[in-house]
């Protein structure tokens, strides 16, 4: 076969494979039209893909057609540029998730990165820095798979839960209707509905020990607000009113904005005057908010509310009592 013809055939095979991956069923006539060839050529190309290990099945029906099925072994995969970048970024994040697949994800990332064009590799490298985070807590991948299966099957689960606050306490297994698995700061969390308490609960997956079998099926429900990430963030802030701190106050710090902004967290920072900063911040309690503001080690003028003033007064009293004064 002439080189030009061979190159055209290879390019057409890649185009055909890309089309088969894009949707479930393809009528033969539609494939032929998209590729600009005859249906007979499509049949020959499908046979070539089968020889390469791709499980392309014939679809019966008035129009006939083809479908790319899952196979017993993994043939070469084809990704467009955006898919390749998305895959590389996902693998980079997986390295730090604590899902027990870090080594395999790192090797897969190295393989994908090696075959990326230079311009795409640069995009991945930039995103690598942004995706890198703190150390992850190790979780058994089998546990993650079991929880994912229970979520998809909408089956209630039973599990033992290790509570660091009460490590010696023996409790009956928890019964929860699992809804979402979420990664936050290198840890996996399960969000589920506790029917006995009639409330949503959040559990660290690394502290869970599943019991078998699973319980009965249930009807899924939406988390409050409909946003899983915002719901989890609100729970960490101790808030039942959305993703916001239950205690929020405003102060003016006797420090310049440049000294305050890097340590303000999710607070809102603005210049109040030269060398002084207005800060709107929040916390799970008034005492915690006041104590957090003291870390700036400067004079603090409380704008409000009164609860924050009272918290500073209470902390001052505690400090005096602790000093023996």
C-alpha cells in the first residue's frame, strides 16, 4: 500500500474511533457521511479496529450501525486535546487525594504528560502547582468503591465509626443513607442522611468501617441549598444558614493592609486609613473570632456587633484570671 494511502487510512481510523467514542450508537450511513467514504469502507475500517482490540459491535435495526462496547482488555485510547488536559489534571489531583492510588496515578500522569504536545504540557504543568495541596489522609480504595456503589444503588449502609473525642465508647453501628463522596483538604468525606436523627451528617471516610450487607433501598434527596461543596463548607463553619460563619464581626486593626491580607483567610479586607485596616471576618463562635483577631498583635477597634465586644471582654477576664491577677 502506498505511503499516502496508508496515512489516509490511519487518519480515517482515528476519526472513526473518535466518532464511536462520542456517542453510543452510530448508523452506518451516518458514519460514512461524516467520514466522506462509502458504507463498505466503514465496514472494512470497523474490522480493522476490531483487529486492534476495539470491541465494536454491530447494532441491529432498520438503519443498522455500530457501537463501541467495553472489552475484556484495554486497547489504545484516543483523546482530543481538551480531554487529554482534563485527564492529566484529574490524575494530578488524584495523586493527593489519599484514595490509595497515588503511585498508580503518578505513573499514569507521567505517561499522559509524555505524549502531550508541548503547548498542552505547559498547561498541565501550571495546573499542577494549583492542584498541589497538603498531605492527604490514606483511605482504602476498596472502601471508596463500596461507598460509591452504595450511593449509585441508593442503598442504606451500616458502619462503625471511630470518634477521636470518645475513642473508648462502644456504639451500635451507624445507619446512614449515603448521598455524596467529597474530597476536602486531602480528606474524603461521606455526606448522608441519618433517618433516625432526621438530619444530614458528615463522616470522615478514613474513620469508617463498613458492615455487610447493605440495608434497604431509599429515595435520594437534595442537600440543603443544592450545592454539595457549599453544604460541606458550611458544616465546617458550624453554620445552618448556608456557607457563612454563624458569628461575623467587623474591626479596624492598627496595621497596614499588606500585613493583614495574607492572614485574613476568607475575611474581607479594606484600607480604613493609612496604616490601618478594616476587616470583616467570621468564626464558629464569638470567643473564637475575638481570639483569632488577637493574633494580629495590634490595637483593635471593634466596629460591631456588641457580641464581639462582649467576647473581647470575656477573653480579657480569662487572661487576667489565668495570670493570677
